[in-house]
């Protein structure tokens, strides 16, 4: 398995996937020499990493690590219309599953649109990638293009950090996003599900949500959310209402650097994912396990530490 933290091609955007040329300039009309790639001849051998190939969309399956779950019908219709007229002008990136089957690493929207446009084949670049690579690259692609809704983005950040046991600071460096942007995004996951659904559907802006999350209880958050929807409150007015309801900076969900260090220590000691979740001075420790034996092992480590 490749070492993610030492991988030179991750965390540097889309251009790092293709040698010599920028990915935005790539089309299926370019030659392999232009792209710095090997144009796979289809001579019966298995294509290699770095090969540019043309394959049927039916031979491709989606990326299970894809953080994006909602695809706008309107923008998808526009992409389908463009592909019908011009074709797929930018290769997708896939990994080989063997036997002529492939899995998407980047470019799922183009693949979906190509299927709807009834294309017989689309250009693709072969790349070696494990599950961690697939998650990070899919996340980078979506963040760079701002394709995720606020909750998808927050969930993706959390999954990224949990999967790799990254602190907010480490995630910030990997994804080229400010630490505060990541922390503020994660705060949205503290909101009640009704408000999170409104963010997913576009019925509430993330600017409104970041003000609402300043209230200390779910009941208050829901009350203000309903006011925003029913009265069409601006962000500024929502902030005033938050202050009237007792919302303060101390009520905000904050990431304490000491919590991050303790989380890392817990993960190392217990050998599994662990997180400290707090609102103000209160909170909880969440420890994950994936089978009974792992649960027993975790409990033994906890009891052994406290004895």
C-alpha cells in the first residue's frame, strides 16, 4: 500500500495526475506524445499506470470513496448537452480492476453524463491508487471545484481526518485549506438533522448555519432555523436574533488543540478511531469498533490503563 503522507502527487491539485501537460488542456483529440502518456494500443495486454485509453462507460464503476452524493439535475443536464455536442474533453482518471473493468478515481460527473449521452467510449487515464488515494483525490477534486454542498463537505472533511487520523492542522496542510475553514465546516455537523437536510437541499445557506450553530442547544437552533425560513431573515438579522437568544462565542463548538493531541493519543493507544466532541465545556468521547474481538481488545486496553 502506498504511503499517503509521503505521496508526492496528492494534495497538489488535479494537475499532478498528468505529467508534462495541465489536465485542463487535455482532450481525447490530443496525442499520447502531447500528453506525455502512453496511448494504449489495445493489443490484448493489460494497460499500465500512465496509459491514456478509450473505454466504454459500461466498463467503469463509481468510486466508493466519492464524498459527493448529490448531483444537481440542472448542472448535470448542462453537462450532458455539452458532451453530446463536443464529447468528453477532459479524461477521467481510473484504476484498473483487471479483466477490462475499471473504477473511477476522479471525474464521476463526466462519466455519469457520458452514460446519459450514450457515448460508446470515453478517454481515461490509468493510475495506481489504494482506497486512501481514492478518497483524498476525490475530495481534492470536489473541493477545488466547489462541487460539494456544505454538509457533504463537512462529512468529507470528517471522513478524511478519521480515515488518516489527521488533526485539523494536518488536514489543513494536505488540502490547502485554512484550519479555521475546516473547523467551521465541521461545526455544521453539530446541528440537528433537520437543519443539516436544509443545508443539503439548498434551503439554508452555510452563512446562516454558521450563525445558528452559535446557539447552545438544538431546541434553540431549530427555533431560529424556523424563523430564518419563515421570515426570510438575512444573515445579519439572524446574527442579531442569535444574540437575543443568548448565543455567544463561548457557545460555539470549538476545536481545542489539546483535544487534538488527546485524540491522537487515544487512537494510538486503542488502535482504532476515537474522537472528542464538545460543545463549550461539555462533550463526549466516541470510540469506534468494527467487530466483537476489537471491542474486547479496546475494553481491555481501557481497563488496563485505569487499573
